[in-house]
C-alpha cells in the first residue's frame, strides 16, 4: 500500500464487545488483509512474532492489521476512564494508518453504559486525530444510515432502530431514538457534522464537500444506504487523513469503506470465497436471547441437535451453581460421547419465561453484579469443563458477553479467521499456550447474526441459505 512506508500496518482496532471484534477481522480478511484478533492488548513484540496457523496462510505471513476484543460496551464511563487509556496506548505502540473504535452496528450505547462519547474522548487523547469520522451503516449486515437515522434489517424487513423488535426493548441499552445525532447529543459534547446522502453521492460523482472544514474534534456522521456509498466514504476518509493515525468510530462498515476504496484504486484485492471442511459434531453454547438466535436453536433441534436448557436461575445462585454446572457438563458430555451435537442455551427468545424468573431470583437474593454477566461467566466455565473432558471439538458460541467469557475460560489468547460464514460471524482458529485449545475451531456470533440455518452452517463449514 502506498502509505505503508510511514505506517507498517493498515489498521488497528478495539472492539467494544467480543463478537463485533470478530466481525472486523472478517471484513479485513475479505480484502486479503492478514488480521489477528487478540483477547488482551498485545505488545509490539507479540504483534511482530505472531504466526498464522490456518491453511490459507504460510508461516511467512505477517500481520497487516490487528484488533483487541474488548468489553467496553458493558463499562460505565468511570470504568472506561480507568481501563481504556492503557489499552489504547498499548495499541498505539504499533503504528498504523487508522485506529478504529469498533461499536455495534445497532449503536448499543447509553450515557451510563458503553458510552461511545466517553470512549472516543479517551481514544482522541492517545491518537490525536483532527476529527472523528463516524461510519455506522453496513449494507452487507443489513444496517443503513439515512438522513442521520439508523435502520436495521430483520429477516426481510427493515426497521427504524427505535422500532426494531430487539433494540427498541434491549434489556441493557434500549434504543428510543433512531436519529444518531440526537442520540450522540446525550453521550458526548462533541459537535456532529452530518454528511447526508446527497453529499455522499457528490463524493461518488467527484465533487468535494462544500461545507467549511470540519471543526477540530467533530464527529463526521456519514449516511450510507448502498455499498457504493461505503466506498465513497472510504475515499473521503483516505484522502482526508493527516500525517498521524486517524481515529474512526463505527461498525465494520469502517473496514468495508476503507478497504473497498483501496480495492477500487488497486491497493487491495478482494479475496475469493472459501469454506471449511464439515465437522462430525458441533458443541453449541447460546447465551443470546434474541429472536434470531431463538429461531436458530429451534431449527437446529429439529435437525437432531440435543436440546439442553441451562437453568439460569440456578446458575446465578451460589448455593445451586456448582450442581447446575455439573449437570450441564455431564449431560452434554454424554451426547458428545454418543456422537451427537449438544445445544446448551440460556433462553429461547426475549419472551422466554426463564428470563423473568432469573431476574426475580436475582433481585430477591440481592445478588451482586449483573445477572446477564454472571450467566455468561458461568456458561464459559461449562464450556471449559466440557472440552476438558470431550477433547477438541468445533464450537459455536452465541452472544457477545458469553463469547468473551468462553474464550477467556478456554485460555485463548488470539483468533484468526478459518472461513467466513454469515456476515459478522466467521469460523475462527484459536491461538493458545495450551495445546488442548491451540487450533480450536470456534465461531463467535452476536445474537442477531446469521439466518435460521446458521448453526447448521457452522457444522457444515459453509453458509447455507
């Protein structure tokens, strides 16, 4: 790449949750950018020494981009202020052209939790960009930003975000406002310059933006309806980047924008599609209560996956926790030994009575922490204990928090992509100092990723329509 003499890497990023971090890796790899995803901030030496183990790369392949799978979506602003500066500084020690603070494509954020404004402020203290492009739309993921409002597709229907069946009643960050300018106003004091669809079309036609130069530190919110708009935004970002690392905030639309433009000008090349071999069986651990994951669970059970519900109310109570973990591990191990695929899940959709029952128990016991976080933590322990008995098997984990805890429990330090499946949910290879999990085939998906056949797709190693 033409600018790589000053910056050894194209891009570094921090994902505000685990599954979203894998989404970015997939986007970069789709353009041939060799990418590793670390669970903790790597040192400069770690990045330099990293070697890929997948079949599509050689031992000589070097990292061109890397990310850190974070958990800032679950942090308060005060927690961010403690945790993020050192993480960002460590990332900045490895020079790159762009630093991407990766957020969910449904803009999960509130003033008190996962505050995008606070995270941006902390990133800007380290990277010192003149302004902050904000790229949320990602048409390949069914996310569209039009006249400042965010829309998301569910199956074949597109919803404005404040009417989205999941996000409008999200248990942690419900979205009551689809206009991102209005939502940002309660998260940050930074001004927002809106690049509406007509201005983005103008970039495609070769026009330059007629507005005064953006004020220092402003958000630049781009409308995106189609992939060609993404490439136009990527052109704008690449051409306007200064001499230092450029901070960009947004979904994986950031990578599709930048890489899409670099592909158009011949600096990158789109990768050919590739698949993995099918697995004999698949261990599924689902922590998401989204309608999409519920449909996937039902479809998989109909195919013969073994229905193993986790009693989440027992899991959050210290006196019953060990017994419930033991029961889940024993029943799942028995199915693996018989050559069947166990499907361990916490709930089937947002209306599952188990959610209310668990919340009631949690409240009555005045337990510390968040129920969802506790459940995800001990689901990770269930998976760790199961694999220690069953050996290395292909694994699918559904849910951002669950994915983070599961990989930590397994001692995985980094991930590389094995093959793409649904957008934002690739099948990966785990890197670990433990031989038992080094090379583990694992897919980490957000609750809303994938069609109803997604679990079946992971088993087969290729996307099924």
